[in-house]
C-alpha cells in the first residue's frame, strides 16, 4: 500500500487533494472535508513543529484518529470525510468531516396543532441525538449496520432493552443483515412485506413520535441520509392516531379519533355506496333525496360508473400534479382544478354535481391521514368498492365489506396480528 | 389467483341484474284503482323530473285498463318514456266501488313485489273516481303525492280526525282474528278540469282541493261504511291512537276548549268483561266562560271533558254494535287473554280520567278580566 494508488485515483476524482510537506503527504477530499480543520489542526502543527517522522506525528492532538492497515479501510475513511496523513509507508486518518446536511428544522410533512416542531434531518448522528435527548436511559440500545455494497449506508436499529420483545429484535436483526442491495434509499421496502396495501410501518420525521413509540416497545430504524425514520411494527389502529393527540385533552381527542374513523369509512365506501344506491337500490333512499339526485342526473350522457371513474381519475391526476409542481404554480393548479374541471364539467353536462360532491367528500376524507401509504391504500379499496357497487349494488358493498375486514384481519405486522390494539 | 378469479366471478356473473340508471326510471308516487265493466282501470301518477324550472307539471298521470293491475301497468309502457318504478309509492287510492267489492284483491300485487315499500297509505276515494284524486294539482313540496301523505299525518297526529293506514298494518290486521283494518278516506272538493292544471296552484284559494274525510271501516277485506268525525275520535281513543286531541266543552252559552296532549288507553280483560281506562293530560287552551278559573271550575272542566270523551266512545260503540266489522278489535283483547274464546258476548266498562295541568296566564276569560 503506497501513495501511488491515490495519485492514480486523483485523475478520476479532481476533488481529491494531495498536499506534500516535509515528505508528509496529506490527502483529503475537499468536497467532504472542512478545510479550516485541516489548516488549524493538521497543517499548522506539522509546519510549526517541523514534524518529519511518525513518532512525532502521533503526538499531534487529534479528536478522532486511527491507523490504517489495509486498502479497504483507507478508502472507507477517505470517502467518509477523513483526512489521510501518509508518512513513509504509514497511514493514519483523522476526522475533518464537513457536515453536509441541513440543520434541524420544522417538520414539513407532518403537520400538528400542538407539540414540538423539530424534525429529523439527513444526518445519522443528529437523528440519534434527537432521540437520546428525549430518552435518557441506558436501556436505549443502538445496533449499527452498514447496508449497501456500494453506498455503505449506515443503519441504526434502536430499541428499549427493558420493554422491547427480544424475538422481534432478533427477527429484524437477521432481516437487516440479509439485505443484499447496492444502494440503500429507504429501508422499509427491504424489511416489510410488500403485498400489503396497508402499511405495517410508520415513516416519520417527528422525534417525539419516535420516542413515544420506542417507549411502547416498538423498534426504530434510522437510515443515514434519510430524514424519515422507520417505526415497526404498527397496527391498523395506529392509522387513526396522531402524536399531537397526546398534547391535548383526552375527551376532545376521543371525538377527533371517532371523526377520523368516520372519515376513513366515508372515503372508502361513499362512492361505491352512492352508485349502488342510485343504480340498483333506489327504494332505500328517501323520496325527496332520490328526486334531487334524479334531477341532477338529467341529461348526463354517461352511466354513473363511467362518470365516477372519469371524475376520480381526474382528481387523482390533479392530486399527483399538485404534489409535483413547485409551490409557486400550485395556486394556478387549484384554479384549473376547481373552476375549469369542476364547474365547467357540470355546466357542460358531462358530470352531475352530486357526483362531484361524492368524489370530493371521499377524497377530502382520505386526507385526514398524513401518511401517504394510508391515503394510497384507501384509494385502492375505494376503487374495489366502486367496482363492486356499480356491478352488483348493495350486495357488492356487503361483499366488499366482508373482503375488507377479512383482509385487514389476515395481515401480519411482523409476528403480530394487524388488528392488535396495542403492542 | 383462484381468489381473484372467484371475486371476478362474483361480480360479473350477476350480469348487472336490476341495474337501472336514475334518469331512466319514472318514479311512481301514487296509484289509483277504479273498475269499469269488470276491468281494472289503473292510474299511475309519475313524477316528471326536470332539471330547469319549467312551466310543466310536476307529475304526469297515465291511465290504462286491464284484467289485473299489473296488466294495466304493463300497458302503460306504451305511453310512458321511462320504466315505472314503484319503490317510492306513497299512496294507493281505491275507488269506493272497488273497495266495496274487495280491497284485499287489489293490494296483493303491492304486498308481493319486492321493490315496493309496504309503508304507503291506503286511501278510499269517496264520491269520486280514484283516478281523479291523483289528477288534482296540489301546491307545495317537490313531491305532489306527499301532500296527501302529510295531510293524513297531520290530521292523524294533531287532531285524531283520521287514521294513517299503512299497507303492512292493513294486511296484518286482515290476517289476524277478531280485528279488521280501517282505511283513510279522501274526498275532492269541486273537481273540474282546471283542478288538474297548474293554475290550481297559483291562487291562494284553489278551486279544487283534496279533503280528508275521516276513516272507513272494513269487514272481511271489504269497505263496510264510513265513520264521521266524532266516531273517528272515539275509534282512536279506544285503540290508544291519540297523540293530540282538541275537545270543545260547553259552559253556559260559551265554549272552552281543552287540548289533550297525552293520552293513554289501558285495557283490563277479565273473562267476558273488558275495562277500558283512558288517562289523559290536557291544557286549557281557550276559555270564554263566565266563571273565574279556580280549582272548582277546573274540576268541572275536567269532568265535562271526561263526559265528552265518553260520548265519543259511546258513538263509536254504537257503530260497532250495528256492524259486522271488528274494527275496534275488542274481541281480540279477550282472545289474546283467553285463546279458546269463541265469539261470545262481552261486557264493556269505560272509565275516563282527564287531568288539566296548565291553564295559561289569565285567571279568567279576557272579557271577564275587563269586567272586574
């Protein structure tokens, strides 16, 4: 092992700098390292004290340094932001990492009314710090792994030793160890079963939620370079819980949770139920309601099912567009959505106003849940109910309900039942 | 894969049975039944639903004849542009003639069809063809048929002047022993062609009106006779159907009126003796008598009200005595207690008890207050 391999590397990585003073080579990536640290703590002592051999070099006070014996370590340290000091055939690495991440800021994806505002960042150490700040216990254990044959992403598995189920920890531990992947983006798809539409995990950026879940005995997985932290296992009822519930009066929160459950059922069932009632089981509606519906459908050329599908697809396109477009364009999007597609479609006689109400109420209801995985699985079930309702009427809605509940009951969240109330 | 296949089969094997779009169905709100030359003449009042506020009538009446009611309804498809849908039928009007022949024959269809609610009103059209009743244009509400339904409900609940007879109750009373159902009776005041046009709804005093005319009693599924106002109140008192009732009381030359707001009828059956206890609570709502209101006058009013209620009941009992119909269901009370009862004579004791709990702000009539 000598300096030549690094010099060769320099041709393909122009940001790799090699500085030579008194036959000491100092090698670092200027994009990863803090140049002030290198000046103050490496270059200055070497020049001032006129250091030229190894025994003198290791007397320089470094915070975090280690000797390097093989090529693999050399590259790992170099790419992790260490500065390598080479004297003759000896290599040592000292940490001069430049923090390449955003500072702790407000949670942007999960809005809450009450509670702390801080959120996880892309920095692995920061994230563990944010949790340690909340749980000052020696029982908080961190297992560290490196996942990804190319990315070498640091993954931390956190659990409370005295609360957590050891079998579960072992299960997750083997799962993480068995991950065979080049580049790790997010760990949820690698350890959770993919065939379930409802999520058996929570991805969150709120440290208070993570700490709360740890206290309940759940496992938390922090991935480097990802501000979303994974909580496993989670259950069906967790969909209806939000961390800011704990900062509020519990009687009021009970009502809020009931409303969430109503909204959940509304968003799944309403479009299918509306079509079932108006095309198959008209006798179940009150007469005046039926007359109003009938009046609004007058002149609409399509069957109700096609009408609902058109409107639903339009809405999903608008939603997807709204999440992708930059904030500045967002307001013009909503004008197009609300006015052009809503009002004009009704006036053109393509869609009945009541159908807009039905699709809108069901879509708005699904936005009570800030987890996108929940919103998307609601979308799938909405479509199932819509198809069942439009082909077989109320009978189909009952079949759908049975299907829905059997599905929910048959999901396994790791080794637990999905309908478990609490861990 | 098997599961998915089963689910797909469940959906598509039904072949969209019973599928009908909302704008393709004609909602039938009322049906009328007359008879001519041994053939039923059936009229269907179908809602004419329009998106815009047009001058057109809210309902269209189709009439057709047939040997059965369904045949007549079938023949209507020649005239109607939409499939007739009976799920929202709110009243059935049967002409006097048909009702005297047999009500039960007529309603079989409505009891049998699954889509029809069994909660519509059964009414008899008195002195007029049934089809003319459903042709009358009434004001108010988006649903013209609801006019009669609301009329019956308010008359029944607020003043006990009629009884709201629904299909399922009618059939179940007919099938039970020792009790016969009753029906509401409708009359039309001043029926003419203008009454069927929109003009009838444009004035404050429509020329042609639908008027309720108390109830008719049936025996063996046939209309037997009509009851008048007082007899109807008596019927509702005995059958424990009172929700609210206004009782006028004579005092000297003037009148007072008591409004009964709560009334409960209790039966006590002992062998062949039936004791009917009526406990009522009432308010003094109108008072034009000369005497001051004090405990004595209140007591007097109470006893007079009790007598009046007894009078109502006596009148209806007289009808019961002279009729074959068991519309009061008194024999059924004995039958329920003693199942081996076989149509023997029974004795009836009536006891009424009225309690006036509120008399209003004035201690005297307004006239009397001034004279003091």
